[in-house]
């Protein structure tokens, strides 16, 4: 799993690459914490290269959303592939997140 973070004054683009599971969230906790610290802006989470997400990965999305809302920011999820989109639908996340 790899995370690329691109930031400007108003928006942060987070590109998730690989599989977001419990191992990845543990190994990348510092990178994930950076995302949460930037949550006062508009966050775009680009999932075009996210191939799998587990319940631990879904928890990451919820942590980011909560942190963002607490700081006055917003979260937008983009480019879900069909497999990840199915998981979002089954978990009800399509009703929680702005998905493009």
C-alpha cells in the first residue's frame, strides 16, 4: 500500500495505491495521520488505484471524515473501481460520503 499526498492551500488530494487492509493501516499509520491533520481542507481521496479495502480501511475513511467535519473540512471520494464500490455499497458508505 502506498499513499501519495498532494496539497495546496485549499485542497488536499490523497491517492491510495494498492490494498487498504489492517496491515496497510498499521504500516502506514504516520502517513494516515498526516491525512487526518490536513482534514480542515477539502480532501479528495482518489481511489483509482485502490484495489481492495477491508473493514480497517473503511475505519480509515470514517476517521478522516470525522476529523474533517470536526475541523470544518469536507471529504470527497473519487474513482472507485467496481470491487471497492461494491464494498462501499454493502457497508452503506455510499450514503455517508460524497462519491464521484
